[in-house]
């Protein structure tokens, strides 16, 4: 079995990684803003909104990571922590680069 992804599979992987990264980085940015607001004493509403964004983006990153599928064989890639994908598929061994 080939350990290389075909171009369409690679595109799907890139999209998946992009979505994961987007969710993780928006969680980090919201967390950072939350820290700033906490330190400088912002409004309660702002805190709630930022808190919600942090929780929401972390949840979507976790869900996306947990349900991410191998673009080659469709096997679940497993709960990759912090929204990061494993280096290769545990099922078919294709490289996930
Ligand atoms: Zn696979």
C-alpha cells in the first residue's frame, strides 16, 4: 500500500489541518484577550463573550481532532490533542504531511 497521499487527499488534509489550526489559534487569541480584560478590568459582558469564544473554539478543535479521518483510508485518526494530527495514519500508514 502506498504511503503517499494523492493530490485530492492532500488537499483534504490541508483543509482539515487549516480548520484545526484556526480553531486552536482563535481559542488562544480569545484566551489572551480574556487575560488582558481580566487584568485591566473590562466589562462583564466582554468577559462572558470572550470566555464563550475560548470554550467554543477549544470544543470545536477537540471535536475536529477526535473525529478527524484519514483522507486515504477513512480510519479515525484518534483524539489528537491540541488539534494536532499524527505524523502518519495508524491504520494504513500513509504519511499525513
Ligand atoms: Zn489511513
